[in-house]
């Protein structure tokens, strides 16, 4: 694939992802997940939760609120430092990230605010304004009285909710260091140049885990989490060649970070771009919240009597960027393979999603619309849908129906034919091998459970 276009079009056509507020002309950089998209994204989030919380003894979960005490952002450094350098074109008024403009010309961004930069507008060649710092946090207000004191922010990252609950969680779950807290939730950034579909949006979802440790274990723990996160993407089917690590240079590190690595995915048309991050945040966050809240956030090791402010190793994944990566990675155009004449197309799309991520696990296809077949198919489906997402489709030729399911990544299609009424068997067709197997209806549930490796 040369660009994101085939996936953007498939996403809309098949109901994975729509432009937000489309009937009003759309709201730029905001997207809605349709019937299949919400299943896929939920499966991605569930898979992450399973690996990060369910399968581990040392990580617990949290769901903290989006709106937080405004002092949080003063303490975290976001009010002062969560800014991007911005320039406007004086001629066409288009807005640009100054650092991106310089980087694209091979110049290391080293400008000072309120200074001109060595670039012109890439669109119209117009002169650019001086660089201004632009804070990416969305401001809103709480309560009915406008003005100072009521201003709050939509969180630009989910992790602050974890830091503010460090004591609550440690005390209520009787956790000793090292332990982690995981959370999935929305974050908001007023990005200057959003775009490339769901890769960069102003509202997005993060899957973050904060691991609290003794500072002396930082290096070892950091390496472990790097491997854990990379393995997760590989385990869920991202091709090795599509992934790589990238270390942040010292002058690129966020204000809180001691060390940072990205896991990058090769997004078609964009090249390798950040999919997830692993950060050593040192004791920055807890020290700052201790300072601003006046609460003691140090940890006392009762065995060694050591007292220290824990270091934090953060793993930060974007649910939207991950969902997009899984879609792109799974997309394959193949020569026609669906058989019968009227359904022949030169190219067919197969979405080779990991079965655990596929939005629909099993499709039920009665060979004809005759009542006895419809009835039997619905009865079988009623049993299977107790355990997983299913779909019923009786329109069009069987080849066309297989193709529809291949295109949305459904691993198994169950065809019910007239013989099924007699021999009480159905045909199960595998998306990847296209092998067809006759399976006794009474054993279908167990057969599919085993194939789908249910969690
Ligand atoms: P970038 O350099 O691409 O702006 P970042 O370094 O600011 O990303 P982090 O602050 O490390 O990103 O956020 C953690 C994760 O959240 C990212 O790896 C990405 O998956 C996701 N993310 C961040 N910003 C966005 C966005 N605007 N739209 C969608 N996902 C995002």
C-alpha cells in the first residue's frame, strides 16, 4: 500500500470509521467508530487490558475522570510546557508546526520563540509569522460562573489520573513496589496540524500503564517493558518489518523524561511513525504532585527501611493509532478467489486480522432464503452468539457473501445448506486457508471455541 487511502475508503464503506458530524460537513480531525470499528477497537483495548492487567499480578486497573483539579496541570508542567511552536502563513493563513517545517527541510529545529524561521509556507510560498508557543490543552469551565477560578482542562494524557491515585491504590490494594497501574481513556490535544485519518486527532484514546519502582531498578525495568510492549504487537500479528524502535535524542525528550523510546509502525504514505512510547519519567511526577499538594508521596520499604520517591516507567499506547496499524497491517488485496461467476472481481480484499481482534468472529450464511434453512441457521447462530460476535447474511451469491466477510476480517463462515437439514452438519470455511470442513451442528460451539482461542 502506498497511502492510507484504501483503508480510509474501506473504513467508510464497511462501517469501521466515519468522519465525525459528516452531515454538517464534518468536524476536522474527529472520527466516529462505526458498528465494526467499535468492535475492533474494543477488541484492541481488551487485548491490551488482558496482557497488561488480567495476565499479571503486579498491575492493577483504574478509570479516572477526564476532568481533574486544575492544579494537576500546573504541577505536571503542562500549563507552562505543553506547547508546540506555531507559525501562520501571512498570505493564505494556513497554520504550520514550525519544528515540522524545519525538519522537512533537513534543518534541526533550534529556533527561539518570537523569532522568524528559515522557511516559507509550503502551500503558497507566502511569508510566515514569527514562532509562537501554542498550548495544546483544551480549556473549558466547570460550574455556572464563568471566569477565573472555574477554568479547567480536558486531560491531554491519561497518566496524571494514575499519579493522583498513587496513594489510594497502594493503600486499598495493599501493593508493594514494584507495581503498575493501567488505564484506558480519552485524551484531548488541540493539535496544530492534525491529519492522516485517525493517526493524529484532537480527541483520542490512550492505553497507559505506569510502573512504580525503586530508582535503582530503572534501567532493567525500562528494558523489560520495551520488550513486553513490542512483543504484544508482534503477538497480535503486526509484521516484524512494519515495526521498529526509535530512541528520542536528548534535545527531543519531553520535560519529564529521562529516557524515551518509541515503537514505530510503518504507516503507508507516512513512513515509520510513533505508535507507542516507553518513557522513564524519573521521580518528576510524584515529586511535583507532592510539592503542589503537600501530601507525602514517598514510598517506605518496610523491609529495608529505605524511603524514596518512586521512579515511573510509563508505557503509552494510542488505541486509535494501534487500531489503524492493525487495519493497515491486515489489509491484503488478492487475486479473485471467491469462485462463482457473478461474484468474480479482479481484486478482492482480505483483512487478515488476528482472530482475537476480528470484529465479527463467525458469519452465518444460509444457502437459500427458504424458510427451513433460515430457521435452522438462526437456531445455530443463537447458540454461537452467546460466546462471540456473529453476523447473519442471506443476500447475494455465496461467493459474494464470503467476499464481504473476508473484507471485514471474519475468520469463519458457516454455511447451512439443504443437506444440513438431513445430516445435521454445516460447512465451516476458514478465511485464510479457504479450507471447508463439514462439522456436526451439535459440536460446532466447541469447534469454534477451540479455533478462536477464546480468552
Ligand atoms: P506525536 O509525537 O506523534 O505527537 P507524542 O510523542 O506527543 O506523539 P505521547 O505524548 O507519547 O505522544 O502519547 C502517547 C501515545 O498516544 C502516542 O504514542 C500515540 O499512540 C497516542 N497519541 C498521541 N497524540 C495523539 C493524537 N493527536 N492522535 C492520536 N493518537 C495520539
